[in-house]
C-alpha cells in the first residue's frame, strides 16, 4: 500500500512538472517571499505602445523629419520675393581748380522688390528718389520708377534645373520619414523579441524550479529507502548530483530572467531601471497563431511595396537623377538676356518730381550676357561623377530588391519550420513524460537505477524547455517575417502620423 501511495505522489509531481503552452497562463513566481513585491502587469500590446511613447532612441529619431523639413523650407525660400531699401546722405565740400569753394549736399533713397521664378527669370522693380544741391544752384529733385527682367537662355533655364535642389530637399524629407518608419519597425520587433524572450526565461525558470523540487523530493525518498534497506547507499550519490545540477540550472535560469527583464525595461519603461522594485509580469500567453502565413508571392509583393530600405534606395536614385540634371546644366554656357525700363521725373520739389514721371520721357536698355569657361574641366568631372553615382545607385537598388526577396523567402521558411517544431516538440515532451513514468516505475521495483531516472528527468526537462522555445520561436519568426516584408506596423495597427513623423496607434 505504501509503495502504491508513493508511486501516486511521484506521478502527480511529474504531471505538475509537465508544461503545455496551449493552456498555461503567463504568470510566474520569481521566488519564495512572505510579501512578494508589487509587479506591473504588461501585455505585448502595452509593451509596444509604451516603447513607442517612452523609448529614448525613438524620441531622438523623431527629430529627423522635422530637421529635414527645415532644409525644404530653406530651398523653397529661394523663390520667395525680396523687398530691399536703402538710404544715403551726401555732403561734399571742396574747391575747384580756380580755388572756388564747392559744396554738394543731398540724399538718395531706394525701395525695391525682386523675385526669382523657377523658369530662370529674375524680375525687379524699384522706386528711387534723389535730391542734389550744389552751392549757388537751386536744389533739384528726381524720382525714377523702373522695372527690369533677366531671362536665362542656356544655363539656369527652366524649372527642371531650378527646382532640382527643392525637389532634392523634398526627397531628403521623405527619406527621413522612411528612416523613422524603419527605425520604428525595428523597435517594435525588438520589443516583441525582448518580451517573448522574457516570457521564455520565466517559463524556463519555472520549469527548472519545479524540476528542482521534484529532484529534492526524490532525494529525500532515496534517503528514506536507504534507511529502511530498500535501496543501496551508492544510489544516493546520483540523486544528490541531480539536485546539485538542478540548482545550477536554476541559478542560470534566474540570471537569464533578470537579464531579459533589464532589456525589456530599457525599451519599454527606461525610468524603471533606476527603481528599487521593478518586477514585470507578462500577461500575454505565448500561443501559436491559428492563421497560416500568406503565400510566398503575397509576402514578396508586400516587401517590394512596403520595405523602408527599398523606399530609401529608390529615393536616393531619384535624388541622384536630379543631381545629374544639375551637373548637365553646369556644362552649358551662361547666356542671359535682360531688359530694363524706367521713367524719371525732375523738379525743384519732391512732389513735382513725382508728378513729372507721367511725362513722355523714358529710358530703355536691353542686352545679352555671355559666359563660358575655356575648358569646363570641373563641370565635366562633376557630370561624370554624378552619372557614375547614379549607375551605382541603380545597381544597388536592384541588389537590395534581390536581398529583400531572399530575406522574405528565408523568413517564411523559418516560420513554417518553427510551426512544425511546435507539434514535434509537443509529441517529444509527451513521450519523455511516458519514459520518465516508466523509468520511475521500474526504479520502484528495483529494475532501474537512480542514474537512469535522473537521465529521464533531464530529458523531460529538456523537452519541456524545447516545447516552450518552439512556441516562442514561432512567434519571433512571424515578427521577423513581417519586419522583413515591411508590414509590421500595419499588422500591429500602427501608423505614422502627419506631424513630425509621430507614431500613432
């Protein structure tokens, strides 16, 4: 009867040590304490949102789109109109060749506005007022209203070249936005990896702790059986060695828990790193997703559409195309045509000079400016360099697309492998349970040894850990697949906001 009761107790302890991810909740004890410290419950969704809100590296990265926008405004300011004004006083006293005293007094003021158009046209309009006075002569006032236009005929002509820098600044802004998106995707993947690794570390610690409890019970049982003469004393060494190994494993498992907790806190709640109590309890259970992955063609199409690094490479190609436009423009000679028209009024008073502008007098000037370097060696070198850089960017883009296809296909293979491993490890764990039950039963009747029982226990422990790792690896493989195809944010219900690249759920 006592042997039957002992076998029943051992059987219940073995069942207690078994682990099933399909039904086990994700709450664990981290030690034996009379008053456990307060813990923060955290789901995987909350971890991601807190990271997007609190992560310091992401806060730094969010400045990039705003900084890039200032360069766009700076280039756009080239086409903003400019208002100018200047005023000057003149007072000159001297003597002429005959020794007569001369004196010139007056002032001059000018107000103008100018604008540069994307067609390569510069427009200017100005109003000039002037007063001159010479000793012994009456004061004279003049007022002139004039406009002028200068049009580039070769170098600098057309919006294609004049808007190139502005368009490059806009591409740089888009580049920084995709850079932020890529950073956010990697952060989300890192948070999910840290979260599930923390869950795995807790599960491993829990399994090892239960295994240690079982080994200690078996050691005590072996001692009792040795005392009553049912077991040889030599069998005690194997039981004691097994307990020592379990304690070593528990120390390592507890250390891994602390390490992964620190990594998770840095990503999600960095302020907790300096707190005295910082226990985090993961609330999301590691369950295998019931929805199978999409066909390979869909994942490849998504990668070519959504991946941030591909968008960045495409933007660099477009930017280099604009740079080539600028260097080709630099090879052209400068030839500008200009025209200036104005009317001037003269009088002995300022008001009279303004009224005199309506007269028939006017001035008109026009001309052509030409400029061309003798060798243009520097311009040809810049153009050649821009052409080579563009070719290199295009080749790099195609290479990156090939790598994206490879990454997605390998990630999909890993997802399928990890899913198959979940079922395989579950079967292995059930067989190891049966093996330990059988070995324990044979040990009770003297047909096995404590060493064989300990080996069966270690095999069961390894299978339990492998089963947990298979589920976690399946979740991490899915995250990696979505990261490599560039849809991780969308699949997590996150979007990039319009203001400063703000991430919004």
